[in-house]
């Protein structure tokens, strides 16, 4: 029997935490935006379909566009039809959509927030009970500040403070664009909310493989003893996209690969793969370890020759057989832009476990395929038994955790080719979520929204994590900014990045992986 | 026709099962590729035991549930059916069922296989060794009983349960004497009826969690679950859950040990399936009713902070969802 969880109401005992989330109103700022349509509304719908929403649940879209409740319901229905992983279930939707509302208001007008509060008062009165508010900020970062300030000024942020129904807020990246702005954002957040109320979302953390990282590392006794500098040769983390900047050129040119991908997604992956075992699975213990790991990362060597950083942007090329334009030919990109669409970085972690092990991070657009993976490459075995390279084609043992598109883990080992003579060949041992667990895996946003409703911050980023991470990358951004185009490499669309990036690895006799299916 | 004959599958000799299992997903006899590896990735074993009293219709329903479950959680299924007489050349009749399931996308692509055995009562002693030929080794084994008498279970099946991950039965259909059996590992026993009711416990639990425990038990006199025909096991399960949970609300200290817990049939003509009623010494009350047909719940209550009248949507777990819940998540 499960032990009695004394923190929870007796009538929630025995239900998983995800089935006991309190009554909630989710208010989405940026309700007519792309993220809401593609991810948030389908996620909420699928949670409901799985009976995981609280019985008293409301969704309120907040936006500047004047939209009637009924029109917003139709919009959200279309979103579900277009983007949900499961088809629209008319009866269920009819029930859920009764609780879908829209509130028109300017982000910088406190009256709009007060009026929202009055609508929520009516909901609470009709229900006869208090209800928690979960604000989802899905807007451009330029309006983060007025939204946060007005949530405070209107009293919405402080609603039911000090209770389990205290307001909560989910905030989408970017969490600043450098260390100073990250500190500024955190300061505004902390003026209105306690850290325990803030859920900085990185959807990578909601993916099954990413959650499985902790399970694989710490629930198996075979990995941990070799998960260190004695056995690991290097770690490579790749976040590659096939797409170019598309219609997001204006935004992307102000951002770049380092800000858009490396500083957040790849660093989250690195934290989880390299951190020390946490004392417990509580959110704070896990996040403490992640921060400790980030703090142990050595400052990056910025020298143009022999340094740790490479940046580049894509030129014309072929992706999946189709000719595509170069970055500076894309819509909204100035011809003299020096924004990187590719960044590769070599890091070292200055602690007992990882001393001297190079960590290679790379992320780029217009690469041959969309893939995100972590590869832990182990050292070659000692001795001369299989050292005759002509006879024995030995590959380094590599454990690959593929985050997307096909989540799973692969272990590469050397094996004998059947026959009278001893010849070897690397072979793969695969575990794929899709074949092992079929279609049971929920989308990342489903898991994360549910966790936030339940107040569980394990899979969210804490304020000090963002600041520590920005502390590593801000010097690089400043260096690039001051150098203009100097040191900016190029790579053909459809390639795995600039040749210069190979140098980062050659120096230690490593090579970039070519992630395959 | 007995249950074994009703279940789908290709009749085989027992000795043909293993070779067939290893070659059945090859496109042709010369095809040496490991075709199965891409679509089949069994990570658990499910052994279904039918009792002599299981009807063909029930058996087919259970079998279909197991196959639906396997489409989400690929597993090796072994079905054991007692028969009165064997029809084949061996002492044990055998069938092999296979299904290539293709869902809407690649995530829902898998191969399902079930080995079905028809055995005589006197050969039950051989089952443990026999099924070990087909169980995926090193992976968890789950046993699911349906309509197996307590006597047959003790005699034939208990030896098979050693080291298994979980043992399932459905209190709605099983011999009540099953509850008195000394299971080798009692913590591994799970009741499908309880799992099936998860959404009910969730609905009631979420509602009641809005009130402080002391407020729920103050003045509580009676807890009644009323049930539609065929739902007695659900009523028993719900009463058991409420009784245990109320004890955690401080029941003993507040004298709630004297609360009367009971269940009764629903009044004739009621369109609900299950009702839960709490009666208090004062004007507090709780009435929770579920209509399975309309998948709706109606709650009316006054638990000390004013009257509440709520309607909710509620759907019980499907049989395969209840199976997954009981196997992996129930406690």
C-alpha cells in the first residue's frame, strides 16, 4: 500500500497528484497567438479527455483583440481539430467549451485586469468555493512587464495568497536576453509573485525522454559508476532543426541560436545529464543540483583561434532535396545581419565528476534533419586485445538519448560478426517509446500545464537557474556583438554546420555525430 | 462450444508455437530481417486465467480487452482455458492469435500476439513450466483471473504467482471466497472494480477536498451508496474507500467510528447508476449521483459553507484503461 501522504487532503489520498489538482481558472495572455492555437488549447483539451482537468475548470483567453466568448470557443474548437493529437470528441468538447471564455483588454490597462477579477469573482460565487488562478503568459516579451505589474496592481497575483489556491504563473521563454535583462525580469516577477508561484516553462522538460533521464541515471545501478571522467570521453548535445527562420525572421534576427536554443534547451539537457544525484525527487532538491552544475561550468574561452565557441549562419543549399535560400535572403533579415543560426560550444565542468571531459553543444537551423539528442560517448577499453584497427572496427560505446522526433535510448556496443574469424562491428540496442509504450505518451505541454496546476515545479526552471545560465552565455553574446561579422562562419543549408565547428572536436580527436534515424 | 473454441486464433500443436512466434512476422520464408523488432517490443507478460465457469461471451470480452491493452502496452499474452476434453493430438490444445495493429500514426503501430492453451484439469500442474517457454524472460509478469473459483485458484494457480508483479481480479464477478485466500504476496493484488471507479473517486475526492476534514466528519451519521442492478461490487468498493478515508479525517477522535456505512439498491426507475449520500445530524448533507448513460454527475451539498449544486462530466475508465490502471498505477 502507498504510504499515507500527510500533506494532502484525506480524500485525495490514493489518487495520483495529477488527479487531485485544485479547481482552476487558466488565463492565457496572448490567447489569439500561435502557441495558444498549436499547443496550449490542444493540451488542455487532451488533459480534459483524459479526465485530468479539475472538475471545476475554466479557460479564459485574454487579448487585445475584441472577441466574443462564442467566437473564441469556435477558434479553440478549430485549434483542437487542427492540432490535437486526438480527434475532437463532440460531446466532451460541448461540455468543456461551456467553460471557455474570452476577456478583451489592453495588457497595460489595469482596469482590464480588475474587470477580469470581477468575472472570476462571479465564477467563484457560482461555484460556492475558491478557485486558483493560473496565468499563462504566451505573449512577446515586450509585454511581460506590464502584464506582471498589472496582475500585481489588480490584486490577481495575490489572490488566495498563502494557501494551496494561491495564484500561479507560467511564463514562456525568453527569460531575458542576457544576464541583466534576466535579472530585471526576475525582479519584476518577484515583486508580484513568490518563486513557488512562478513556473518558467521549457517544453523540452515535459518530454518523456528528458524526464526519463533522471530515471535512467538514478534507478539503474549500471550507469552511475561509469558516469564520470574516468569512463566518459565526451558528451555531445545536438538540437538541430530542418526549418529556417520562416516568417519569424524579424524576431529571430534579434535572438539567434545561442539565445533561442543553447541558453535554454541544451543547458537544461546538460543539467539533467550531468548533475549530481539529488537528495530527493522534490522540485527544490532537483533544481538545487541543476544550479550547482551550472555554477561549476568554466568560463568559455572566447579567443577567435583555438577558442571554445563557433557561430555561423546558413547559406543557400538543399534541404530534403529542395533548394532553400540563405539566411540573409530570408524575409525580414537585413543583408548585413550577423545573427548566428548555428552555434557550437565546448564547455568544461569544473567538478570532481566531470573534470576534463569536454561537453559539446550545438544547435542550428536548416540542418539535414530535425533531431535533438544527448550522446554520452565512453572511452575506448584499455589494452591491446582489439587494437588492430584493420581487423576490429571498434566504435566508442555511446549512449544516445533521443529527445525528438522519436523518443528513446540507444546503446552502441561492439559485437562479433558471425563467422569463423573474429571480426567486430558496432551494433545498436534500441529502446523506443513508440514501440514499447505505443501511443500513451502525452505531449510535453499537457504534462507541464498539469504540473503547474498542481503546483509542482520539478520540470520548470527556477529564477537562479536562468541567471546562472545567462551568466555563462552573456560574455559570449557581448563578444559577438562587439565583433560584428568578425568570426561569423557560414554553412550550406542541409549540412551539419560549418567546417570550423569540427575544429572544436578535432583538437581532442573527437567528431560530431551525424544523428540518424 | 467451450471458451477455448470461441477465442480467435490459429490452431497449432504446442510444439509449433515457439517456431511460429519467432517467424510469424517475416514477410516470407527467406526473409531474414527482424521484422518483428520494428513493430513488436513486448515489455511485459500478461497471463489470463479463465475459470471453468467463464462463459464464451465473457471470455471473448476479456480477450478483446487484453488485445486492446496490448495495442498501447505491447505485451506477450498467454491465455489459459480449462477444457473438459482436448480435441487435438496433444494433451493440451493450443492456438496462436496475432494482430498487426496500425493506428493513426507511427506511434500507434504494433504487433499483438496471444498464445491460447486449452488444458485438462489434471494437466494444470504442467502449466508453470509450459508457459515459461513463451514468457518474455526478465520482464514483469502479470496475472489476471476471471471467474476462477477460490478452490481452483488455490489448487492450480497459486504456484504460478511467485515473483509476479501483480495479480488482478474483478470483485464484481469473482468468487467472494477469493478475499479469504492467503495470497503469497498480498501487496500485489489489485481489484479491477476499484480501478474502474477511479474517475468516481477523483470526482468525489476533488469535491470533498474543498472542505477541511474536520468539517466533513462533524455530525456525520450515515454514509450510503445506492447502486443500480449489477453494480453491487462498485458500491462495496466505494463504501470501503469512504470508510478508510474518513478514518484519516480524524474519525476516531470525533466519534465518527459510530457512523453507519451501508449500501442499498437504487429505487426502481432511477436513471442513475450509483449514488452516494451523506446524512448528518444537522442540516448538512451530500448527495452525489452518477448517470453512466449520460456520463454526468450531479452534486448537491451543504457541508457547512452554503448550498452547492454542481453538474460534472464523468466517464468511467474503459476496460483496457482500467486494466492499465490496475496493473501499473493502482495502490
